[in-house]
C-alpha cells in the first residue's frame, strides 16, 4: 500500500511539473520574441510614445523573469487546485487552471510594464493565455487518463451506524472515477465480523456515523493493519483538530480555547475588510448603479432587499442585497429558501443571482462592521432558533463575525446540510489564520463561476431541514429566501 501511494505521489508531481514547464515555455517564447525586444529597445515613436527603456538582461536576468513566472504559476495552481490530478475531475482541473493562468498572466503583464516603464501591448499576453488554455485542456484530460489507467477506482467497504447510508453513498457515487462502494455493513452485524471483513480485498474502509465506542476501535484496527480509512468527523473531532498541543508535561496535552482568533488577528482582519470594501465599492459602483436602475424599471418595486440576520454573539443587523424576487415573494409570512426553478425570481433576479451581483450591497455591511469578507454566512434569528433545538452546537459558529463568503461556501454547496456546513465553519474558526482568509478570498472568485454553487433546495423544504425518524439528517443551512448564496 505504501509503495503504491509513493508511486502515485511521484507520478502526480512529475505530471504537474511537466504541465508547469509547458505553460512557462509558452510565456518564455513570447518573452524572448515579443516583450523583451520592446523592453530592451531605446526607441521612441514619432509621437513621443516610449517603446522601450533600453533595459539589457543577461542570462541570469532572463532566468529570474522565468523563475518568477514559474513560482507564481505554482502558487496559484496549487491554491486553485490546478495540480490535483486524479483528485479532481479533469474539467475541474482545467477550470482551476483557467483562474491560475489568468492571475499569473495579469501579474506578469504589469511586471513587464514596470520593466518597460510604460504599458506594453496586451494582445501578446492574451495570445499567451489562449495558447496556455489549449495546453491546459489537453494536459488535464491526458494526465487524468494516465492516472485512471494506472490507478483505477478504489474498492471500498462502507460501515454504518444507525442512520441510513443513502446520503453518503450518493456522495461517493458522484466520484465513480475514484471510488466504488463494493460492500455495505452495519455495526449491528457485530464488530468481530466487521473486523474480519476489513481484512478483505478492499482498498479502504468508510466509517459513517458509527458510535464512538465502536469507531475508536475500528479506526485503530484499520490503522494497525495499514488499511486506508475514510472517517466522517463529528463536531468534537473538528474542534480537537484546531486545538493547540502543549508540552508542559511528559504526556501530550491538547488545549481547546473558547475563542481561537486572537485580538491582533481580529485587528488585521478588520483593517483588511475596510480597505477591500472601500476599494470594491468604488470599482463596482457602475455595476450597482445599472443594477438598481434595471430592478426599478422592471416592476417599480424597491431596489434593495433588507433582512434581519445575526452576526457575532447573535447580534442582529439588517443585511442588504439587490432584490431578485417579486415584492410579494413572502406574502404568506413564511421564510423559504430559493427552490429549483423558483417562479418567485424575476428575470433580472435570475441574472444578478447567477452573477452574484445581488450580493454587492453587502460591501456596505462589511464597511459598517456588521460582517467580514470571510466568515460563516449570517443566518436569520428564527431559523437559528429552529436549528438550536436540534443542534445546540450551531451556536458555536456565531463566535466570529458573519461573512460574505467562507469555508462552508467554498467547500460546500448552497444545499449542503447545515450539520456539514457547521463542521466546515468550525474548521475555519478553529484553524484561523490571515493566510486562510486570503486563500478563501482567492477561492471565492473561482466559486462565483461554479454552476452547482447556486443549486437550489427541493421545493418542499422551508428551512432546509430534512428529518429522518424525527431527527435532523444534518439539516441544510438556510441562507437567504431571496438569494442563492453559497
């Protein structure tokens, strides 16, 4: 097993390195044949336009330019998941490469302009991007084909507890290229029988909702026999993962603080919120103006939709969005999530929701300090009360300020269950860092263009809570009755 995993890792690294080298080679060709001649030329056009500043580079200078490009490409590809061969679907890898290449070429263009002391032609950079996209598309599918040929889907044994396995089985079935549930067993069949089955010809064991007294022994048994284990964490597991390890005694001690984000981190986070919100308000003000006029012209109703939400310590505030539904969308007084093909959404609303333009007024909420850019999505007070009845741990996510986007929005979906979103939000809270905020901001840009991120809930759901035998099956988190924010 270890040898197989080592070979897989080496292959993925080599294929990833090859892809980065090919993309850098495209840039290198344009650099030597298009941009460097301009940068190194002291010529001036007839109208006085500077065509170059006469900058001369030796071998090391060129090597530095290309090395910077390669490092930037490595950074953004790793951030967006453009190197996750076999882990992501080939189209997802290609999609990630698009964002990575765009960011790197955007930065590189201004780097060249800086070397030239003036802007250079943008057309060659666009050509670089186009050629690289073709390479990225071919590379993503060829490398995935190689990976799948060498490493077929894993045969898994699914072990469950009291709850049905339909949900987790459906999730694994969405990645049939990676996993195949070969057999299912329930803990009621006896732990000894399960131990015997684990030693069968499986590539891994999935532990789904197994009681702790059995799960602990099962995990240690699999670990002791070098069996890969996929465990669905509980709230306690997520909290402990973010704990600090103390070395005060001769035994490990895990410290779990009541609030893990330090005061200096909060100060930096707030400063970032103020700077970015002001900048984005200025940049997007024309878009907001056109959107406001379009909404008002369509039906003469209100432009903004305001709703009471809760932020840190359940403090209430009014969140603002552009109205995307009819004025009478909640005339019966019942708060409902946006369902699939919801007829309450106006034509303009469909467009601004798909482009996330409806979220732009929340920049003013961030500037006012009600929200942050990154954090758990703010929830309605009445919905919080309903969740707390079944999930008291839901209160944990309100230990930080609510956010425009967050960990649960990046790694979940609109209709991901609230229990799963809670675990994602707690992962963010317990593992907070300034870099994590930056990473989530970068990933949020990618999520804005992901189609399934706006997937609605089923029509018969009101608060997105789905019950099985009177218990919440991980209740789906409600966001807005007026938007489909992830």
